[in-house]
């Protein structure tokens, strides 16, 4: 198994959430790239964020976003 483009887009979107303040959400606007809109919808359907256009990360979303950040940091060295 490997990362397909939608998963990469989801990971990139998860990394846009502010992990220093989980009380800060995001909003994906209707004029955002189609790939971003699909990614946020997929995150919502997986229960990782609270709204179909963003909102806040759920507890599971926070855990996944933290792991994504660790993976990115490890591979960016």
C-alpha cells in the first residue's frame, strides 16, 4: 500500500491545523482547490474534523495530525 494523492492532500490539510491551540479551527472555502475540498470532506467523513468544511479536529484527528507532523519532521531531515 502507498499514499495516493487524496491521502497526501488529507495529510497536508491536517498539518494546516494549529496544533499549539486545538481551539483554533480552519475553514475551507468553496473557492478553494477541488483537491482541498475533497480532502476536508474525507477528513470529516472519517471523523477527524468536526465539519465538512473544516471546523476543529476531533480527538482522533489531533492524534493523527500529531503523527503526520512527526512523520513530516522525520522525513524532512
